């Protein structure tokens, strides 16, 4: 009974080909799908910062389901990065963000 399930994207470009299973095998052992969700609380929150490898880390029905806050998470992540860049390039001099 989990409150939140957070997934991350597989970065194939950083994986050692000899140690990493095939995508099908990875999805079978580690992917989040309806069957795995059966053991979670009904109000569990599903998070993923994007971009997703649909069908590998997470199935589309779970990613687009009622427990998913993935689109909100991605949207908010963009806003946070924009705000940080603004501050880093000298915005809000004197501490005034308005």
C-alpha cells in the first residue's frame, strides 16, 4: 500500500549493453502496469518527470489514468526551471521578484 509511486526514464544512452536487459524484459520485470497497480492504494499518486518511455517504465493506461499527476509534474517542472533561469541571469535584482 504505497502513497506515491515515482518513476524515472530509462537512459539507454548511459546503460552498458551487456548488463541491461531488453526493453521487453525490463518492462516485464520493472514496468508499472495495471497488474502492479492492483497492490497499490486506490488513491495512490503516480509521478514521472518525463519524458516517458510508454510501454517500458509505465503503460499508457496507468500514465493517463486518474492516479497520474505526470502532466502536472512536467508542467510545473518547466515553470520552476524558467524561474531559476530568470534568477540566474540577473532577474529580481534586490530580491524583488515582482
